[in-house]
C-alpha cells in the first residue's frame, strides 16, 4: 500500500546535532523545548488545499487531544482503515510530543474509505501528517479534479433552477388556462398557484435523488477507484 509521510524534519534537524548525539529517544527533553511547533515537522495546509480536501475526502473523523482516550480512539480508527504501521507510528510520535490540539482523519464519503488523510490541528492551522491508500494521486491532480467537479456541480445546480422555474411557469400557465375555461368566475392568480406548485415539485423531484452534490461525488468516485 502506497504511503506518504509528510514529516519534513527529524529531531536532529530541528534542535541541532546535540539532539542526535543525546539520542532521539529522549522525548522528554525534546518536549520541553520552548520553540517546538508543528511547522518544524509538517507542512501547513493552505486554505486552497483545505477546500480541496473537503471535497475529495468529505467525511471527517475528529479527535480532540484533551480527551483522555483520544490516542486509543485514533489508533483504533487507523487500524480499521487498514493504515500501515508507519502511519500509526507517525501518529504516536506526534502525539507523544503534544504537537497538536486535535487530529482529523479524512476519507471519501460513500463507496469506501479509500486513501485516508491524517491531519493535525494546532490553533487555526492544519498540518498534513500522512496519506495512504491504493490510488494516491499528486496534489496538483487532485486539485484539478476537484475544480472540474465543482464546475460540474455548479452546472447541475443551474440546470435545476432552470428546470424547476420552467416547470413552475408551465404549471402557472396551465392553471390560468384552466381558470379561464371554468364556467365559475374566480381569482385566476389563486387558481394558478396549485398547478404551479405541483408542476414545480415534480420538476424538482429528480434533483432530490440526484442532487448537485451527489453528481459531484459521482464524478470524483470515478477517480478514486
């Protein structure tokens, strides 16, 4: 299984050669370092990238670091997602250093839990820790696919508005015509409302089952396989 670990520095890089000489296992000394920040080790997730992950991996499992059992819960979820051992070890390493206030595991929404992403949160910033799966793609390719899916979603939403509006107008026209043919005089506007609502509803029903969001996810699913 392909795995990407995003740690860009080790302890020796971050704290100088003396840390390597003293041994990397002395985590207590490293933890007490005043300049220890997640940015020393992991790439920050930009707003543009975060938006991309929200669409490519829309399901989120959230774990708050202040919870007593959060480490066991994260490891349990990683194991259920068949995370490689190096991903679990990476989480243990980061959590031992208390680098993050919370962790997120992001996955696709429906068909499977392919290609999950492990993210750490510190303040308002998010950091990539690890990505693994069977069909990993470069970030640039993922961004392009998400951009295409959003354009498709916008087109479907536009067509839904056009179809429902046209249906409502046709219903209103039908109501007005029926009202004009009635031998009993009445308010034509009131008589046209019910047909307009019914035809508009019938026009909208297909989009209830096949919404713009679902159409977008169907498009992305083709590239997750």
